[in-house]
C-alpha cells in the first residue's frame, strides 16, 4: 500500500495540473476580442482562436468587434452657412479598429462594454462633428448633395474616432428639416422647375416626334413616289414590250397570210394554167375533129358530085366505090382521131406557146382545106349551100326588126306606108347580100337558082330541085 502512495500522489498532481490548465482555457469568437493580461505589459489578444490564461496570474477581458449603429440626430435646430436653422437625422456605422494601435486605444476606452454603451459614448462626439459640418454648408447643398455632406461628416469625425480606436464605416443622412419650411418651398420651386423642364422636355420630345414623323412621312412618301415611279416605268416597259411582241406577232401573221395568199395564188395560177392547157388541148382536139369533119364532108361532097355527074353511066360502080371509099375514109378518120387524141395527151405537157402555135397551124390547115373545098365547089354546089342557109340568113336579117318594141314615123298622115317601107327593106337587103356574094364568088346566084345557066344544064347537069332528095 505504501508502495502505491507516491504513484497516487503523482496521479493526483497530474490531475490537479490538468484541472488547473482546463480552468484557464479560453476560446474567442470572431466578433469578440479576448484580451488576456497580467503577466506581460502588453496584453494578449485572441480573435477567433483559443488560448490559455494562467490562473490567478492573468485576467480575461472582452471587447466587442462587431458593427455598431450610432444615431447622431441633432436635438435642436442648427444654423447653416446661410443662417437657416435645420435639424439633421443621420446614422453612422462604426466598429473597433483591429489594428494593434487601434486595439490598444479601444481597450482603454471600451473594454467589457456593450455595443449600446459604446454607441451612446460615441453619439456626442459624432453629433458635435456633424454640427460643425452643418455650419459650413448652405441649406441647398445639405439637402441636395447629401453624399458630399455625409462624406464631410465622416472626414471630420474620423480624426476624433481614430483617437478612440474606432473606425467609421459609413454615414447616411436620413432626414433634413428646417424651422420655417424652406425646404418645402425649395421642393415646390424645384418641382415647378422639374415640371417646367418636363414640359419643355415633353414639348421638345413632341417636336422631335413631329420632326421624326414628318421625316418618316417624307421618306415614306419619297419611297412611295419612287415605288410608283418604278412601277409606272416597269408598266411602260411592259406595255412597250407587249406592243413590240404584238407587232412582231402581227408581222409574222401578216407574213404567214401573205405566204398563204402567195401560195394560194400560185396554186390558182397552176390550176388556171392547167385549165387553160386543158382548154387549149380541148380546142385543139375540137379543131382537129372539125378539120376531119370538113375533110370527110369535102370527100363526101366530092364523091356525091362525081356520082351525080356520072350517075347515068357509072351509077352502080360509083355507088360501090363510094361505099368502099366512105368505109375507108371512116376507118381512116377514126384512126386519125385516135392518133390525134394520143398526140393531144402527149402535147398536154408542152408549153403554152407551142400549144398556141399548134392551134394556129391547125386553124391555118383548116382554112386551107376549106379554101380547097371552096375551089372545088361549082356554081350548083354554091347555090345548094345558099339555098340551105337562106332561111337562116332571112331570120338573121329580120332579127333586128323583131327586136324593135315601138316605131314612131313622122311621115305625114300615111303611117302605114312608113311601116310597109320598113318591112319592105328585107327583100332589098337580101338582094344586096346575094349581089355581094355573086361579086365575091363570081357565081350568079340568081341564075343558078333559076337553073338556066349553061353550066347547070350542060356541064354538071345538076337538078337543083332534086338536091334535097340526093343529099
């Protein structure tokens, strides 16, 4: 047991030391400075950290480091530089200066004091500084330029606060009042000025708006005029282009119509040419047919005359020969007609000049044949022909008289004699016609008709009264 006594004593001692040490443990928050003093001349300052004080030898004090609001409102009216009494209500934000010099000053003045107590102690000093600044400024400056006023208060008070270990954070002017209501008058004047400036600004704004609107209207009108001008120009160009296209179209249509007319005329010309050629060919064929008919008729007349001249002596023989000759001539005529038709078809494609020439040649040959036939005719034949055409000749001579609708004869009272004279002209005209034919042919038509000529009785022995039966 005695052996454990020293150990117990040591343990108790250690526990006692630990307890003592634990009782001297100090911990500081960030907004409070813990000041340990006693052993050293300069106290130890703990801010936001822990430390140990020596029990019985050191002391622990506290100093508030947070922000403190100080009301520095003036209790009475203070005259300004322009001798106007005013009251000013302001709030200053301060705190302890944490620099070593500031802490030493603050420790001497505000150690272990509450923030309210610190604010109360600083209030008098700050109010005194603000009174001094108010006396250097006029009412208008204090009221209108409050930032400058507060800055001057802070600058004036900073020197006094520095001596106390206080740092001024800000100073805000809350309210300014005067004894006679001049601030309200200044406000009214300022209000009037503001209204005036506002009205002027509004008028200028209206003017600027009107000018801008006028410029905008002008620009819009210019744009509209330019657009309408461009539209009119485009429409004019379009109309010109349409007119040009229509002119070109009309020109092409006219050219097509002209080409159509030319082609039509060419076709009509070709048709007319073909028609003329066909008519020419037809005329040629008709001329050839007439020529053949004349030849056949001439041959028939020749055969008839010869047969009649030798009728007494060669009647039967001549009739037989005439029949053979007639058959032969008919065959030759048919063959010749067929040949002529073939030649006409061949000649159809020849030129118009050749067709005309052939037509002339054909007509000349026909006239030549007619002349030869007329040369072979004797007086009796001519008389026969005259007898055949006398009815037609009399009808042609009487045709003008039959066409007379009304005859007025001014020959005295005997109008019947005038009419008989007109009708009696017909025999005279026929006699003149026979005389003219007799002179032209050298044949006495009247003697032939009387059958008293020597040629009719002896040479040809033609019985005029029997012509109709033998023909």
